[in-house]
C-alpha cells in the first residue's frame, strides 16, 4: 500500500465539511485559503528537506536503501493515519509527515535514479506540469468539483486503494496481481489510469481550500487541507515515477 493513498483524507474532509460550520465569529480562528496555501509551502519545504537529507545520506554514506525505505514508509503511514483521524493535531503531525515522506521519496528517487538515470528530473517536471495544468483548469472553471465529480473521484481512488491492498496481501503470500505491476500494455495502461485519478484528486484538494474557508472551518483545518494536497502530490509523483520506470524497463 502507498503511504500516500488519499482515499481516507478525501472522505474525512468531505465528512467534516458536511458536519456543520464554525459558529464563532473571530476571523483569526477560522480557515482561510491563503492560510492553507502558506501551510502548503511549509509542508513542501519539509518534504524537500527530508528528500535532500535522504539523498545526501545515501550517496555520501552508502547506507542501505531498503531499511530506510521501509522504515520511512511505515512511519509515514502511521503519521498519515493520525493526521487523518485526528485533524486537530495536524499542525504537529502534518510537518512530521512531510519530513518522513520526504525521506521516503528521497530514498525511492535515489534508488530509481541509479537504475534509470534522469528519471527523477522527468518525474518532478511531469508532476509540476500536471499540478499547474489542473490548477489552471480549476481556476478558469474548466474543471469543477461537483458532487458527481467528487463522488466519482473518491470511488475511483477507493478502488485503487483496494487494488493496492489486495496486492500487498498477496505479496505476503509470495504472489501478486499479474500484469499491473509490470511493463507492457496492461501495466503501463494501469499506471496511466492511476496517474489520471491522482490528478483528479488535485481538483478535490483545490476545492477543499475554498470550501473549507467558505464554511468557516476551524483554523487547524488549514494544516489538514495542506496535508491533503501534499498527500495527493506525493501519490502523483510516486505514480509518475512508477509509470516512467515501466516505460524505461519496456524499452
């Protein structure tokens, strides 16, 4: 399972929005779009710091890849679950998640870079390009997070989560779902679909920023909204890396 799968955070944010608005009138105590954007910058800085640390450590000290990859994956999953189910603590857990997830991405990126030189720069560029394209489409009104759109994306994300869960369970017994984790048309096609679903989740995150501010959610939900966006970006980057690795391996 990906530590960055956004199924749960999407559901929790949607449930929080429908639970009611904040009754207090002090504007300093409620969520704003700019506040969520600022906190997103902070979390991205945490990710970059963690990734830089992992990259430097692995390259200069020759530490084994997989123990650090597994440890950061497990700790990231724990922090993501805590943040998801206790959003009031997101101001503490989200930055920690960012650092740990940065370490995870740094290890994964270093590992794949040794196998496929140049893949990290391609993945970063594509992730940024998809993000900017989806943001532009959302701001210009070409893509809107309607109830039908939101329900469809959440259902599709849940389906991907279940596929990864089943795959993880099968690997514990020495097998796996055939084709989807390999190169070839089926594996590449599956990765393209997952990348598209991850990109659609960005629209939900953009909408959460605006809807959370409009509904006057508590101030700590700025951290949670930023956490949600970071989760999607990490998931998107990992899936793009996976897709590029399949394409390189299929050459």
